[in-house]
C-alpha cells in the first residue's frame, strides 16, 4: 500500500515548532491587548451612558468601578491601552523603515514591556494623588 499523498507533504510551521522569542510574544500580546481594548470600550460607553442618564445611574457605575474588582479591571484596561499604544509606536518606527537591527528590535520589545508597566503605575499614582487618596 502506497503512502497517502498527505504523508509526503511537508508540514506547515506552527507555534509548537518555533522557539518562543520576546518579539513573538509581543506580537501575540499586542493582538490580545487590541481585543481587550475593543471590549474595554464597553466600559467607556457604560460610563458615558451612566453620566448622561443621571445621578442614580452614575452611582451604580461608580460603585462597580470603585470596587476592588472594578479597580482591577480598570488597571488592566489602563495597562492594555498603554501597552498597545507603545506597541503601535514600535510598529510606526518599523513602518518608517527604521529599527530592524536585531539588537534594537529586542531593546524596543523590552522597552515596550517596561514602559507600559511604568507608565501604567505613573498614571495610577497621579490619579490617586488627584483624588487625594495618597
């Protein structure tokens, strides 16, 4: 019995074959943060609708947003927004034909991760200071 035609064809590469690299993980996280921002827009819509609907509706939103789980979601949304923005800036640099040196590519990936964490913390510290909570 002859081998089936599919057995002699080469396999397409997939995630199980590739060595995991920071740049690959950054690409995946960029897509995930984009999807998170898509759904996070529902939070913004809820906030605006609650603000337009009156004090009672806004109080319901504020109760959820100010709870422990609401703050975790808002913190995650803030990080996703900043991380996605920095990733977009990285892609803008590449679109201009710059930054393709492998050392620079790795540095920009690390800077995106560190920058998103640092900027998220800075935004939240400033927000808490403005609220008088710190």
